[in-house]
C-alpha cells in the first residue's frame, strides 16, 4: 500500500476529472474484463448508490452488466467492440471513461479508449505497473506498481475508493 502514495497526483487528477464531469451534468462510465469487470461494477455502484455519505446518486454505469448487449455485440461485431459500441450509443462529449485492465492491453478496453478519444470523452486507465498500450491512450493513468494480477486488482479498488472519497468530499455535504 505504501507504493500507492506515488500515485497521489494521479489520484487527485482522476478525482478532479470525475468532479468536473459530474458538475457539468456528465457521467462516469467504467469497463473491464473478468475481475476488472467486477471492479468496474463495484466503482459504478459506489457512485450510483453511496460510498460514505447518504446523498443523491451520481450518474455512473459499467458497460459490463448487460449480458444481452455484450453477447449480441460480441457475436455480431466481435468481442473487441463490446465496450466501444455501447459507448458510441450512450457516451457524450465531456463524459469520463474509466478502463480497468491489469495488463493495460485488453483489446476491448483499448478499442473503447480509441472511441472515447474520438468522441471527446476523457480516458482514465487503471493498470499494472507497465501500463501496456493503455498508457498512450489514457489522459490520466493510474499504473499500480506491481505485476501480480490479484494485487493490482486489490489496488484498483483502493484507488477507486480514494477517488470516490475525494468526489464525495467535494460535491456532497452529509445529511444531518
């Protein structure tokens, strides 16, 4: 965990990006595969439900939850397009796309980042220490200084929770 302190500037940049999008009526969109898909859903739920404070929901969603869309797009357009095609349907300029990939090389996340850039959607990558191909496609990169998948995923949740906490602290006041 001590190694994550090296990411403090990137954590603040990510929080500022989420805050800016939310203040401007935009949404935070998440994607990832396998355990990273679960993390994407978890972080979207922290914003839509609540993280620490009882507050109004914040517009956020994970592109990993609609099995009909995932399987139809995967079947008809290829698995590498399952997130980018959804993003084309729901994304708007000013939104933020958060992609989680321990390797930074997941083809469907990379394709979503390419689509996001073309649409004026800011990209934030959560990766392992090497960053992979996501490094060049991320406006903000949170590269966990580790190579072991399970530890990277654990760190992604910690980083996401830190960002959620900063967002809530800035945008919300607790209900008394």
